[in-house]
C-alpha cells in the first residue's frame, strides 16, 4: 500500500500541521531556558572569580566564661544539670 518514504513524508506533514500551533511557544521557552542558563553560568563564573579574594576579618572580643549573661529561661553553661 504505502512505502517507507511515503509514510515518512506523511508523518512529517502531520507533525508540521499539528505542531505549527506549538512552534512559537516552543521557541519562546527555548529562548527563556537559554537566557537562564547563560545568567547562571555568568553568576557561577563571577562567584568563582570572587572566591580568590582575601577573606574578610571581623573584629570581636573575648568574653571569659561565667561573665556573660544568659537569656531568660536558659541554663548557664556552668550551672548543674537539674535532672
């Protein structure tokens, strides 16, 4: 009845007719995906380049144990266990 080439052509025509409505939507979503991928790659590259920067030093103070305050309801570190 139909040969392989006729079936292939018929399949291509059917896919083109049915998929014609979906084609713009597919192209739009592919463009969005490409933009997101490019932005993520750029962010990863920037993050990697920034990792080599010098660490930030934060000044603090040393508080000896027992001189700090404990919040209400909390048990002090040197207090005995009430159990």
